[in-house]
C-alpha cells in the first residue's frame, strides 16, 4: 500500500517536482550548516559546550534549548548559527500585536496586501533581532577565549561576523519562503524539523553505546523494550493531541427565493484541543531557563564573597538544586507555566465574539443558542474546557523527557525524542506535509496514504 502510494506520488509531475525542490532546499540548508564563521576556534568551542552540557551549565542549557526549535546551533559557530529563531520571534511579536494594535488589525483585514506589509515589517524586525543576538553571542565567545588571538580586537572581524550571522538567518528565511512558493509544506517548519531530526543518529548511537545486556550498569533488553514502547506511545499521543478537535454542530438558516428553499445544511465548527500548538512549551521553556541560571549564579556569587553560611545561603542552595531540570519543584512550576501560556495563547488568538459575528453574518447558528453574545459565551466556555485537557496532555509530553533523563538515567540526547517541543514539532510538521501530499493525490483521483480514493 505504501509503495503504491509512493509510486503514485512520483507519477504526478507537479507533485514530484515540488517534493524534489523541497528536498533540494533542505539539502542546501544542511550544507550551509557546516560553513564556519571565520576567526572562531571551532574545536575549543565544541569542547566548551560539551563540558557545559555534561556539567549542566547554563550555557549548555541555552544551547540545547535553542538548537531544539531554531534550526541552528550555537555549539558550532557557523553562518547558520542563529538559525531561524529571530524570524520566528519577530513573527510571534507581530502575531501578538495584531490583537492589541488597531493599525495591525486594519492591515490584517485588508487581505493579501496587508499581509505583505506585515511580512515586510517582520523581515525588518528580524534583521534587528539578528544583529542584537549576533553581538551578544560574539561578545560571549570572545570573553570565553573562543576566538583566535588578534581577531577579537579587529573591528573588521566584528562587522564580518555580525554580517555573516545575520545573512545566514535571512538566507534561511528566504529558503523557507521558496519552499512555501515552489515546494510543498511550510518552509520554516520543515527547516526546524530537519534540524531536529539530524540529532536522531547521535541519539541512536548513544543508545547503542549504552546497551549491553551482559553489563548490569548498562541498559538491557527490558530497558530497550520499555524505551521503544514508550517512544511509540508518546508519538501516538502527540499525533492524537495534534489532530484532536471538538466539533460544534452548526446549522444554516433556511430562506426562500420564490418557490425554492435554500440553506438548512448542517456542518461542524472544529475547535482544536491543542489550539496553541507548541507555543506554550516554547514560552515556558524559555522562561524556565532564567530561574535555574539565576539561582546558580547567586549561589556561586555567595560562595565567592564568603556568604556561605546562614539561612540566606541555605535557601539559595535549595533553590539552585531544586530548580534544575527534572527536579520536582522545577517540574511543578513548568506545568503551571504550560497551563498559563495555553490559556494566554487562546486569549490572544481565539476571539469568540468575532467567531459569533461571522456565524451570524453567514446566516448560521448553533442549535439551541441565540446568535450573538450567548453563542460567544458558549464558544468561550467550550474552549476553556478543552484547553484544560489539551494543556494536561501538553504538560505530560513536555515533562516526560526530563523525568526520563533524571529518574531513569537515560541520556538527554535520547530522552528528548520521548517528548517535548522537538517531538511535537516533528509530529505536527510531518502530519501537515502528509496531508498536503494526500490532498494532491486525491485531487487527481489517486489513493492517498490513508487509503482513500476519489474514484471508488
């Protein structure tokens, strides 16, 4: 069945060309990922971040977090080191401002023209964010002695390095737009997914090196079976969370024209259980970096200054220890943050009044409810209830890799594929890609991946 579907995919010239173009653009991204920024000691940089990651240092945590969903890596200072994250940050900023800025609201309502203007402003903000992040990153590695002597004090090197990092992000943004226009799937999301999946071979090798049934200190067959079963269950749960919907029945009002009666059709209004996607995890993860870094810094500062006795130092030590990744207080606060941002995101993105108005303008209504404020109240109440359930599933998937890493002793490189932001991104992007291919196949009367056929 799968082989037949793949053959059908390559029978369609347009679809085949789109898929090959997408693969070619992703190959260009991976090639550019290995082009280093001149002047940076790459071997010293790699050793530095390996030591930070092994010791649980703040720099190592930031590097791992950025690498998950940016498509780039600070551990290798290449021209794509900043990844696509500045563009994502700029897009999120404008998306949030659209709900509070009358000017942006008006532009959004203008259609393609307004969208093009917002995109133009997003690109300008992306360039500004790239420059700020590049300066911060280069300052950090310069102070850490990871730049060759003589280069760090050269103004031309700073201009060149900042320009290279900024141009790398802008090029990735352009690649994503080219995939959107001439390929298939969301370009930026596919770039991020490609960056995440490149860590899978390393995770498999780490799992292989830690597997030895004859050694009691290493993973045996039972541990491997449990790990694989857990991975399958989490992937299935992620798929369910991504596609789960609450369908609200909607009916059109009947109206007569002469002797003919129109309308009266029944349909559904789909409300996603996980309306915020991966955004709640991204926001929560980014904010949860600061407590662990801040408490560790204050503890080290207290020890350096000699204030290593008394209640103040004991409290700092407790906070520093318990707000590390995988500890119970850290996980509790993390779940609270996921819930908070899940509800915050629907507050920003979901507008029940506007949805109720659109239903009324199109002559539709929810059976048993009057159009207008009553419908808006009902939609808001339903969305709050399903968001509670969606946030619970999201919390489980988010904390699972931390628990597996800290409690079961599984390497984080392996456990991160058991949940969290990376897995949700891969699942959602893969489903979107397959749905687009499926739509193209069914439109041309070919069987899709789900076994449906338009000509049955």
